[in-house]
C-alpha cells in the first residue's frame, strides 16, 4: 500500500480542520450537556446593599443566559422576583430585604443547559444612606431621536421619592441644571431642548434620608434626518419654458430645502448660488438659454441643518 507523504498528511489534516470549523459556523453546536458555573454572590451570602451583582462563567457556544431569582427558594417559591435573558455574564438587580435563591442556564438558538444548582443569599435591611441608586434606561452612551424620551430607574427599598438631575455640563453648577426635580415614581418623560449630549443621575429619598447618587449615564439627543424628497414638476426629460416652476413634495420634519441645479453635464453647479437654500417646496427657475438642458434635485433639511437623502436627479430642456 502506498504511504502518503508528510506534506500531504499535513494538508489533509488542516483541510479537515477547516471544514469542521466552517461547519460549526452553519450548524449550531448543542450545549445541552454543558454546565453553568456561578461565581457571585456566593452561597449564603449576606448583603447590606440592596443592589446585587450576579456573575457567572461564560459557556462556549452560548448566546445568552437566563437568570432566575425567587424568594425564599426554588423548593418553596413564594414569589418569582426575576426571570430575564442576559447577553453577557453579569447582571445587576436591586432587591428589597429578604431571603433569595438564584440560578442560571445557558441558551443558544437550538439548545440550553440545565439550570445551575441554586445559591442562597440574604439582603439585610439597612439605612437608605448606605444604598446607591441604579438606572435602567436610557443606557449609558445611548443615542436617542425620540422627544420626549422616557428615563427609568429602579425602585429602592425605603424610598418615597426620587431626585433626578439632567445636565450638559457634568453637574459642575448644581444651581444651573437643565432639569432638577423630585418626583414620586421611577420614570420621567423628558423633552430635550436641543441636540446635545446630556448626563443624568438619580438618588432615592425619604423624609429623613437620601441614597448615594447613581452613576451618571450619558445620552446623545440627535434629531432624525428628514425624509427623501420626491420631485413633482417639471417631469423628467420634459420641455419647459422660462420661468420654469420647480416643485416637490413637502417633508413633515423639514425646516427648509436645498435645491441643486446643474449644467448639461449633470455634475457642474449651474452657478455659485447653488445649492440654494429654499424655505418652501417650490422655486421659479429663470436662468439659461433656449435649447439648454438643465439638471436638478432637492433634499430636505431639518432645524439643525441635518440634510436628508436627495431626490432622484431630473432634467428638463429650455424651449
């Protein structure tokens, strides 16, 4: 029998390895026999902090993790406190004082592990001044084009109200903030006054105590670009007499329009006036010579100068 040479064997080995690796990209591996290893909080952990940081080890080929927290335990469930799908290997939750158990399983699109063995922990009653408020949404460094935008934070045991501050200057001058109010709930619909990056933070309060401020989350408010313009008249490739009435559809979130007019090569601006800012969706074009072909298009502009996608390019010939 003919023996294969070492180069051929190595080539075959790497080819098979590459094929197996490629198959893994298309055939999702089962994780049913794998296990989730919990890290923190440890079993029988006691915390005077109401915000608990859950942490577990990654499982290969897992896409997400289902975290469950019950009180007082899974063998005698009095209440389901938390049942959430987490993308990473950490999750923070703010809980009331009490006895709890937690467990995690890993999941992907076609399989899941068994739940980890549950661990017990206790949240002890403590002073509100020892607690730190936590925020829910918008997440840090979020970008929003919604106005108003909903700000949300967690409930903190012992609190009867919450102070929320919003600023664009890192709270350097607390007498001159964009927003500073005490409200009874855990959410606020806030209307951004203009496009800018805003920092926001919250602390919990009752009649005698205040929690520590939350971490500052930043959210950038950006107005959406206007929609694309559709040209009305004159029709494409038509003949037109001076003055040529140009018209296009109005865009609801536009504060104006930018009119582009080109010479017959379709790329050279007709003169230095173009592109021209126009406040309405019509324009009377009174330039050019008989027989000259003119190209044009229009885009919408919002109040901050953000320009939307331009219309299709049209042309007409002067007669």
